[in-house]
C-alpha cells in the first residue's frame, strides 16, 4: 500500500525555539526546497525517512519532502538516475552495479550500518543443531530449498556466504526466487521453500505465529566475522543533483543525521514505535513484540558510509563476477557523506 507523505506536526509557534535548541541553522528554513525521497512501502528498511518526515526534521532543514513509494531496488535505481526522486534508499551491491554501468550516482549518507537481515527457517523443518547457533546450524540446511528475492542479487550472495563460510557447499541447497518478504512468507507456508534471508518485520512475525524460527540474526552480529558492522543500504543521489544543488544535499544529510540522533535515543523508543506502527502495521505482533522488534533492529541503522563496507562489498561482488573493475571510495560516495554515525 502506498505510503502517503505526512505533514510535520510542529506548529509554527514552536518551531523557532526547537530549531535553536537543537542547533539547526535558521537560514536552512528560509526556503523550503521541494524534494522527492524514494522509500519502500511495507518495509522497515526506509524507516529513518518516516521519522524525519513525522518529527519535522525535513521541514526544519528547509525541505518540503514527498515520500515516494517504490517497489524494489531496480526501480529505485531508475528513479534516482532519472531524477524522478532526488534521494533514494538502495543497497551497496546496486550502487556498485549502477556505477559500473556508467550511470552517474553516488551515496550521500548511510542508512544501515549492519545487515538488517535474519535467516528464517520453516517451523517444521528439522534443525538438530539449532541450539549450537552459527556456523553449526547451517549444516542442517543441506538439501533445503532456500528462497531468495531473485537470483544474482545481494540477498542471494549473502545467503551463499552464510552457507559456504559455515562449510556448506552452495550446491548443497537449491535456490528459488520468491520475491520480497510477503511472497516469501506464502512460499514458506505452502512449503515451496524451507529457508529465507529476510528483512524486518517478517522474522519476528514468523516466530510470533510459529510459522518459522530465526537461526541467524545478522543485525545482532551473528554470522561470519566479515559480516559484522557491514553496511547494507544507503541514500543515493544523482551526480547531477550533487553538483547542481549542493545545498539540497547538505540539508537532506543533516535531516537524516538529526533523525538518527532522535531514534537512537532510548527515551524516544515508545514514540518511535508509535510512528512505525502507523507506517508499517503488523497485526500479527502484540504491542510488546512490535516494541521488541524495533528495539532489536535499531543498532543496524546509522548514517556512516565506511571504507570497510565498500571494500567488503567490492570483494564479494568481484568474487561473484558482478563487477570486473576496482572502484575507489570516491567513485561511489560523495565527498560530504559522513564517515561515522554521530550526534553533534
């Protein structure tokens, strides 16, 4: 279901004191710049944009933002390249692929600084090694049908690495393209697949409904060592936007950082949960289960774009023969992108 833009709830009477309190630039609010931001409806991966819109961080930085629902990474790439949106939420592997094709885009700020994924397995699938955790539990997937969004995309590579780094050959499983989490859930219910590497909110849903169980939670640092603190998604802009409208980019990055500082503050957890329950409702989870899900996934989010993440993705995609040249950090990332997630 499309996500409608939410207008800021701040009254003009209270905005100037709030701006002063948080140290925002008053000049940034002098002119509201119309801005389109691409997000994925029904998924929590784009949630920092929901916060920035709902809490008024975009407006306080002089941005008149419309959130544009876009179905998948390929469509998001096309939207950014064509300037249908000024900023889009997309994965590292798609960034490499897009730049390798000569298309002019760069990351301007981070979105997830760890992999926001969990490997779920159908509830009636035998897991004799579940109690031993990763890597031993991966032995139980030999002979399994493993769902992926599509063959040859990041979740496919990540799933292969989870297996091979645990000593399981990629050929020991069968990969089936089942699409995004909603269709993967159906495939798991009808037993077309046994396992699936999923974004939130599906992992806690299948556990709450007893449809499945989580065997590896990458957001908590489980899995291979080189997956720890590995960024997954970023906010992109076209080179044209970056060069022709640096003030727009500056304002967007600043609003994203302020959103990060707000949602990472524990005192705001309950309000954050309320915002996200409106944007990504999940009837299968109780209020407390939803709250636990949000609290547990927060460490995976941040604004940093790191050399490590670029290098690990470069190595992974080269190994998969998805890219054939070596990229410099500056080929992929705008010079003003934050190198660490911090609150000033």
